[in-house]
């Protein structure tokens, strides 16, 4: 055996996808239902032109000091778009938006180490109103 030290090659960290589910009601009570993590990389969609509308939510992922790691806009989860046939013979679909009393929704993000807290805000009157701030611990890989 030679006297040369064996150099360990560091493996790049495997990316993880975090999925968090929430419930919300018309009184703006928001609760985290669950969370799980899996190995993988999210395929990013082009959200650059997405503008938040009245009633939409914003979830901010924060470090312990309250600094934003990143944010994501969630279309109002209390509004559901439904399509139905106006009558049995026409074959024409009618679209309607229904306001729900309560709803469940989920957020899927690429995990980053700085996430220690989450804050959920609702857009009201052109301003973001904080609904809830929660501490967060990353779940184990499933």
C-alpha cells in the first residue's frame, strides 16, 4: 500500500421536493395538515408573468431571523372552477366559479436549507394581510 492518502470524493447533495398540505376556511383560519419530502427536482413552470389577484395567498419560506428564502403565490384556494353540461342534449359545457366555505390545498417546492418558518398572507385591498406564521421542521424522506 502506498503512503498516499486516499482522497474522498464528495457526493453532491441529492435535491429534495417538499410537499405541504393546508386547510383554510372563509374566516382565514389556516392550518398545516401534513408534509412530506421525496428525492427529486421540480420542473419549474414559467410563473414570471403571474400576478396575484384579490384573495390569492402568498406563502413565504423564512429563516429563523424572518428573512425570506423565497415566496410562492397560490391562487385563491376558496374559489373552485367547475364545468358542467347545461342540459343533457346540447353538449355545451358551462363554466362557473364557486366560493367554498373551506378548502384544502398543497404547495410543492424545492427544499432549501434555510427554511425554518412559513408565513401565509392573503391579498386584500391591494395589500398583503398576514394570516399565520408557523415554525417548520423538514419531514424525513418517504
